[in-house]
C-alpha cells in the first residue's frame, strides 16, 4: 500500500493514485460515493481516510448508500 503522508488530496492526486481520470474522481464526489471537502465552487480536497478506503476497494468503485443506517454488502 502506498504511504499517504498528507491529510488531504486534490482530485487529480487521487486520480493518479487510483489510475483513473480526474473526471472519474469528481463524478464519485458529485455522486456522493467519495467523501470530499468543498473549498470553493470548483475546488475539492479528499481526506486521507477516504482515499485509503477507495484504494482498498481496488477495482470496485465505491457505492452510494441511500440509507446511512443500512448495511452494505462488500
């Protein structure tokens, strides 16, 4: 596993780590499948914990959970 020294990452940094495009990461953010902090209209930062969780899922993209109390089968 790659060491992640920073607390927050830009969508382009996460895209490089996950070997996907920046637009894919932004789509995950907009769909609610990847947690991110919105700094301005066009600027997001993704917490290290969210990046790690996404990378641990491997090829499977994170799924959106409509009911936060519901369980998710992985």
